[in-house]
């Protein structure tokens, strides 16, 4: 199928993103205004402008919306705090549904605060992250699983963003993984630290994540056996700008990427790949075609600062 034919199928699709929804706060600071505090003597970081965007699972949802999927919703957890309100507003502004977001008092909204020098636009100071390191309370875990099970039949594609870097993870718990394995839907998982724990779903790690998962599961790097152990219908391993490796019951095939010599920002490239490839897989039923489309989407987003997206117009302009 051509790019145009693949894109033509997207407005009919309903997509749900499940997982660790984050708020990205892009704060520009002026180093010339960093005079010391009168009270403490510690120099301040003088933020003069702030932009907020959905991050982590929100980045996936943002890419789905930009690709003009017919409906995009997110299922996850936010805090009953200002960052949570900002995140809901940022998602809603992009046409992303938030009715399946739970607001939990006492748990901070997962937030990355990125400090960019106003003079250089470079992120040159440490991030300020708002994280929750405790295990998810059982009541919230049960409610999130219930929401998934009750809503899943209303979607064609379910994408899972397991981004929390704590040992126990975020909202994608063992109970959530079990529920995902039971769904009769196209389920596409991107897990930063726990890829080998998923069963009966499509899993997309990058090469480093896949190698680490394979060593944990098998004691060696073997993507073919890793897919078999996970009972995954498909394992897609991205290799940065080189492309993606597609592994299914027939073996492994490498799908070259569109080489970009000077990417602007590779942050979020995996999320944009997942959004494009998962939608394309539903339309084409062809894993290789899906990986090729995901490569194209990522090749556009890495030419933009921050967690960029790709539009149908930009994809069509490639002439692929």
C-alpha cells in the first residue's frame, strides 16, 4: 500500500493509549537574571516563559492525533494537582479524550520540567522531575484494570506506554499486563524496563532495551527466542536511524529507515514510530509495511525540537 492509502485508513480508527501519562514543561530561563536570593544567597533560575505538552504516553497520543486517527483517548493516572490540570488541558487542546484519566489525591502528576537557556535554546541544566516511587495502591490498580476491561471493546488499537523507571513500574502493573494479554485487540506495547514480562501482545523495544530484556529472560541476546518466550505475535526492535527489525513466527526481517544526517532532537522518536506503525499495522495487516511507515513518521519527528509529531501532509510530501 502507498503512504496515501495507509493514511486514508486512519480516520476510521479508534485508538486508546494506556500507561504513564506525563506532563512535559519546557521552561526557558534567562541566565542574566539569576541573581542570588536575598534570603539564602542561592542564585535563582529565572524562568521567563513556559510551554507544556503531553509526555510519555501523552506523546504517543499526541502523535496519533497528529496522524488524524479518528479517535484518541488516554487511560492513566494523574494527581489532583496543578500539573494534572495542565496536562488535561494540554491533551484536550489536541483533541485527545481524557475521560479515562483517574485523578488520585496524594500522588503527584508525573512531570518532567526541562530548563532551556533562553539565549541558546539548549537544555543545559538538570531536569526537575515530579515522580512517585511507591507501588501503586491496590484500589487504584484494580480501578485502572476495570477501566481498561470495560473500555477496550470500543477501540481498534491499544498502545501501551510503560515508561516509569522505578522497579515496580507505574500504572502498567502485573495485573494490567494480565488484562492486556486477555484482550482480543491489536495491543502494541513500548516498555522501557519490563518488555520481557508481557505476554500475547506486540512488543516494541529499542535495541538496547531488547538486549537487556533478552538477557534478563534468557541469559543471552536472542530476539527470536525472546519473542517465542513472550508468546508475542510480533516483536519490533528499533535501531535508531538505521531502521527496525521485525520478528514474527517466520523469523526476522530488517526494515531500513530513512537516513537523516543531522537530526534536531531524537527525543520521542520511539513514541512516534509506535504511533505510526501501530495504526499502519491495523490498516495493512503487514508488519514490514507497518515498520516502514513507522520509520517514515520518526524520520520527520526527529527534525523538530522536543517531542515533535508528523502530519499526513508531511508524510505525503516524502513521495513514498
